[in-house]
């Protein structure tokens, strides 16, 4: 099988982004551990060599083990035996291979047996795993829960749990309940302090929990009696070895079948408090969710890669009317657009990850020493970008995963609808990406704030100021025009919103505004890559054409819109199904 790192030049390009030197030096604290651990890098070049070698190992495991097991895992799936999850045979083999390769605790500090890799490479590994099997990525990728413990938990908790993750322990984040889906403020699972046992005890039910029977679980629970909102919620960590949580059932899902989605029953489950009481949702879950959305971005991009490769391969092999179907304009246009969206999703994924990485590293450093004024300013700057780009990434990458999976089946024709080809599984796996960890609609709700605050527009102007050469002269001129159209659209929306005293005009047009900003951002990112490597010239120009058409349609719609649109479309509210 292929090595999923070595066969992907796009991943290798993102390894060498100019910001990587800054990221590595921040992560390694100026390579302070080079004399303490024999596997710690001596300098930037040594670090990059280490990262590359480990990414090659990830690529090998994905190509030789995880991908070949994907079909059998999809058919077999996990099951419940004696209130516990039993993975599909292929999933157990995948976990064994990953653990044997020493890929647990990729980003964790070395003092907890981690590899201390930058987040960029954890995301890259997740993307490769998702390309091989999106369901398994859910299991392995949840080790990112350990990062939440590393950031917020006491030293005692970190010493107890983080080395376990490095050794291969699986994780889960237990948030959702039967009556609390996206509205996590409604969580009612109860946490009670036991004087007798000198620990917190958890009681209640959780639902839709990915890898719910994981070894280590972060649990959102109500610690403050008499409360009904977010201010009464705290975060806890539960150890599966205490055997106080039963798996009631595994949800029967459309896709990602290898990943057990569980309904859990907590009965006096002992747990340790993470951080401060009452900050569970307000602070810790928000951090956890942002990390999870990066994970979905990686998962979605991996699915995009898998769908595109399957479609391209079939288009070259399938003969119709005496020639391969790739030679037909309807097919090669579709494939070229698929490639542009794939590269666009990946460009946004790693740009977002770099922003998150720098902000997170400054946060960790601030716990070790006082930041300089310059460092505090940088942390604030990248925090704003991370908060703005994360929902943008989740929105675009998940929608593209669904689109590319759909197109892959279309290129396969009737064969794509059969289980004989992987694209049928990819299509089912992709469908969840724009639903869980916040639907596309919720990502727009988060992102529209950054339209209003100017986060995207400020960064677009940063991209605009760069030199993209004569190759993209027409695209650059067009993007300036589109940015101006977007600014006019935002101004109109805000004026009508103010006139009607926050009556919903902004929310009505939110998706059009957010997607327009995203199209401009991605176009600039692809043009920037094309300056470094001519392989991206065509994808960048193709994506620019799509961006121009999409933004023109959105801004034209807004230009012709007024308050009556809100009234017309909201009239459905009073309609009852017969």
C-alpha cells in the first residue's frame, strides 16, 4: 500500500511554511530540553527531521494497516458485551499498530512521556488517519482530550493520566445528554462531593458520546446544586478502571461505524475536578470544542483527499465510448473543481492550526513566566485569528467533504452506489462532519461575530498586501473588487439590522457574508502556495473563478434584499404540518 505521507506533496509543502520556525522554537522553548532527553531535538533542522520521520511512520501505518482494515471495520462495527464496548477486530489491530509505533501523546510534554510535537503535526497525522478510515480517526484523534488536561488540570491529574495517553490509552469527551444537544448549558448529569470517599461522584446519563467507553473521559457535569445554566457546570476526569459507567447501547449510525457512539449510565462514578468549579462550560469545554473542530477539519480534509483520489482513479480506468471518462469535459471539470476544493480545505486547515498553535504556546509560556509586552500582543492577535478561523475551517472543510464525496459517487455512476467501491463508505462517513461538534449553521453563528468585528476583513487586507506576481495579476484585482463588494454588503446588513433593532437581518444573511469572506481567504492562501510551487497555479485560478461567482451571487442577493425578506421567510414559523 501507499505511504499516506510520502504520496502527498501537499502535506510536505505545509511542513515548510515560514511560520513553522517560530512555532517550533516556541514549542521547544528555544530547545531547552536538548540535554535532558536523548530524543529532544538540538535545533530547528533536527526537529523538522524528527517530525518528518514520524509523519512517514504515520503514513506507513495508515497505508499498510488502517486503510486495508477500513472496509471490514465498516461492516463489523463495535458491539456491547457486558456493559462494555468491544471494538471491531480491525479497529483493535489499528490501535495496536498505532501504539506499537509510539504515536500516542504526540503533542504532550516529554515529562509525561509525550513527543512534544507541535499541534500542526498532530493535525497532519489526523488527516492521514481520516483518509484511511474516518471512523478510526474519531477514536485516535480524541487523545487531544489530553491537551485539555495538560492546559487546565492540576499537576497531580497530569501525572496520573497523561503518561497513559502516551502509552496508548483512548479518550472520550462526555458532553451531550438526551435533553442537552447543542445547548450544553442544559446539561444535568450530577456531580456530588462525597465526604466519605473524598471524591466527586457522577450520576446521570450521557448520549451520543464518541468512543464513550474510552479509557479516560472528560465529563461535563452540574456541580452546583439548584443551578440550571452554564454557571453551574464543572469539568471532571473519569478513569474507566473504576468501572462505574455502563454502556447502555451503541447508536446505530449512517457512517463512521467503527467509532462507537455510546449512551452511558453513570452510577456513583468517582471523578476528579479539572481546574476550577463552575468553569466547565464557560472555559474548558470551549477550549475542548475548538480543538475538536480542528480535528473535524482534519477529518474532513482527509475525507476530501480520499474522495478525490477514488474519483480520479476511477475516471482514468473507466472506459465509455472508446475512451477514459476523464477525457470528457463534464468529468474533468468536476475533478478539477474537486482538486481545488481539496487544496483549499487543506490550506485553511493548516493556516488555522498555525494560528491556534502560536496562541496556545504563548498561553503555556505565560504559565511559566511573565510574557513581554510584544509577546502579549502576539498572543492576543493570534487568539483573535484562532477564534475567527476555527468556525470558518469547520464550515468549509465539512461542506467540502460532503461535496467531494457526492461528486466521487457521481463520477463512479451506478458503481459508486454499490459497496464494491470505497466511495460509498466515504460518502456515509462524510455526512456527519457538518453536523457534529456544531452544525454548519452553528459555525456561521460563531463566525458572523468575526464579520462584525472585522477579524476576517483585517486578515484579508494582510493577504491583499502580499505580492503574488504577474501570474495572478487579474485574480488580485478581482479579489480587491470582491472585498469591496463584501464590505458594502456588510455595511448594508448592519444598517438594516440597526434600523430594526437587532431583528434578525444580520442572521438572515450571515451565511452569505461568512462564506464570501471564506472564499476570499482561501483564494489568497492558494495563490500564496502557488508562489512557492507552480503545481498550485491551476487550483488557485480554478478556486478564484468559483470564489468570484459565489461572492457575486451572495452580494447581489444582499444588495436586492430588505426587511421584507425576513418577514417573508419567517412566515413558515406559524405553519403547522398537517
